């Protein structure tokens, strides 16, 4: 069993930055892929960024060049550095990880960007 706990959300002005953290209760080195998703009010949950166990990354077009995902297996933590934030980045951000055939979700952290 793996528990994922997000932190780092909050209120920020447009153009500002936030760094989200996702701490796993167990080691994340055995988790193949980890990712950040987000869900804005009235919209479906969407993939923001993901990172493989070897460090390969993918980003949604809407965040390329502004967001960076990274992982520290020693600290069992995944990060999402968000720069140049826009109002449309406002959403609940969720951490996700998969180990074998089992997927895990965090409880989410709210990010609000004021314009």
C-alpha cells in the first residue's frame, strides 16, 4: 500500500510560482511512473506532467516551458515546479503513481491563480 500526500498549493498572482510536493508513505523507487493531474471546476481531470522511474518526462502542451516535474527517490517525493502561472492553471492538483497494475491517488491540493 502506498499513500500519496500533496502539499504546496495556495493562492498566487498571475506570473508567480509555486512548487507542489507529493510525499509517498513508502519508497517510490518501486513506483514506475508518477504524475500530476489537475481538475478545474466543471472540467475533467487532465494530465499535467508525468515522470518515469528513469526520469523521462512528458508535459501537457498547456504547461510546456512553464512547469517542471522531478522526483527524488531518496526522499520518496515528487515535485511540480510551476512558473509563470496563469489564471487558467487554477485547479485542484493531484499526485498519481502506479506500481505494477495498482494506481494510487493523493487527496489533492488547491492551486488558485488570481489575474
